[in-house]
C-alpha cells in the first residue's frame, strides 16, 4: 500500500511496474464511481420528471446540470494536477462530493436538484485529473493504452443503468444517491491506499497559470476540442438521454429501457482501452478519421424519424412505414458506442503525442470542451423535441456536429496527409534543398 508521502528513492523495475498497475487500476475504478455519480440523473431523473411534471427541456436541464460543473472545473483541476500531483487532487475531489450526493435524496423542489447537481457534478472533473496522472506513470509508447484503460471508467454510465433501476424499483429513487454517496466515500479511501505520488511528475512550480493557459491560443487544441465534443460530449449526452428515449419511443419499463441504453454506454466505456491500443499501433489520426465516418453513418440512420408513405399505384394507394424497430435502433446505438470508445482514446493520444509536457492543462481544456458539449446537448435535445415533437431530432443535431468535425479534419489533416504522401511517392521537388544530414 502507498504511504501519504512522496517516493523517496527510485523503485526497482518490478516495483515500478507494480506501482504503475496499482495506480492505473485504482484510478480506473475511482473514475468509474465518479462517472456513475455524474450520470445518475439519467436514471433517477425519470421518476423525478414525473413527480415534478417537467417538460422535455426542463428534463434536459436537470440531467445536464451536474455536467456543467464537471466541465467548468476541468481546466483548474488539470492545472492543480500538474502542480500538486494527481493523487491528492483526485482524493480531495472525491471526498468533496460525498455530502451533496447524499443530500439529493432529501430534495423536493426543482431548484433543489439543480443546486445539488452543480455540487455533485464536480465528480465529472475527475477525468482531467486521472488522465495526466496515469499517463505520467507510463512511457510514451504505452500512454495511449494507459489513458484508454483509465477511460474504461466511462462505463460507470452503464453501471448506473444496471444498478440504479434495480434500487429505484425496489426501494424508490431516494435510495440511489445514498448508496452512491457511501460508494464514493469507500472508493476515495481505497484510492488513497492503493496509489502513489511521484514528485518527478509535477510541472515546474515556477510556471504560472497564465503560461499554462497559453495553450488556448493554439488552434490545434481547439480542433481537438471539436473532435472531443462528438466522441465524448455526445456520448455523455446520449448516455443521459437514452433511458427516457426508450421509454417514450418504445413504451418500455424503466429497467428494460436502462438495460438497452447500456448497450450504448457500456461499449463506449469498456472498449476505450482497445481504442488506446489501436491509436498506439496505427496512430491517432487514422483511428479518429474512421471513428468520425462510422459515427456519421450511424447518426444519419438514427436521425430518420418514423415516416409513413403513400404511393399511388395502378392497384390503388400503397401505404407503408419506414421506422426503426427496437433491435435495429439498439444495434446502431451499440456501433455508435463502440466508435465513441475508440474516438475518446484516439483524441487523447493526439494530446499525449503533441503536448507531452503539458498534458494536464491541454487535457483539461479539451475535456472541458467535451463536457460543455455534454451539458448543452441534452438541453438542446429537449428543446428540439418540445419544438418539433420529433425525438430523433437529437440525432439530427449530432449528425451536423460530426459533419463539422469531418470537414475540419479534412481541411487541416487529410489534405496535408495526401500532399505529403504524394511528395514521398514522386520524390522531392526539383528546387527543394537536400535533406539535412545527407
């Protein structure tokens, strides 16, 4: 077990490997519990909506409120991680959410849930702490896998869909936050005893916040923010939205609806480690490019609302309906979840490759952008449904977001990639100077 102090001497190779895996596994489990809490309203919000008679837009605000805090706190958490170390920051963060989680069970008014949701949402900032914390324990060729393995904690959204409906049906929704508060406290203690601190992982304390925030002037960082808004922001938004979507669209019981919604959120979490391995092997660029195209196709098919056609034939009118049944809808969601898992890993592989000495701040900025998208999207889903009465407008909106990412990637990466390969095939230009070192 780890002590609360810093490591005094360099461990042996076997000791270093042991510490690496202890830190990685403990951090992943802690992130799983944080993500369970962060997406809790996606399930308990269903009976709360019925009790308070909320509109679709109000329900969107309810489930999105914890995400807002998780988004805004990510940049300072990333900087604190760089300066003080991920272990202490992660531990204090988890402890700070225990009491607000417990108090949710006593809320009775809409504003009660919104205020408490803001405090509980701090758990969502754990990603920008854990990502640089685990990455610095591994060498660069393994960092994609390490960050992907840590990101398996996203499957906490699926765990909530397995656990919360059972507790809700058996004992009422008020027991869910109480169980989650106790789980968070236990996990915080386990994390502290099974993780380590290495002072060599800290950023030079002489570097100011203004200097660290200079990454905001880098257009490449904003491009990665756009990518992450779809692979993570849309993932979280749909994880929050899909349970009530299944109930409304297919008339399912909350337990069945949550179970099928987990077909999206579970692969979106547990397969992230595979996405990290793929990014290490083939590069972040290739993985992200194909992730975006697969997402584009799935969202195009999911966007199409149930439509009835009448065709005039020589035998009279022929009427038929095009609509997804329960299984085609769930299969497309599953594929979208797999693509999200790979994409989340590949975006952070970009970051570890291009910003090795500033992972905390850059991951915080990119994570904040993704989380802000996750905050805004459920509200927009609800507003679009209230405005049009069409549930699939949620997927139409995401389809447009993916188009933006694809166009941006083509203009900034694919065209350059094609030109470089063409030059490699044809040889250097006639007037090009000889390469240095020849």
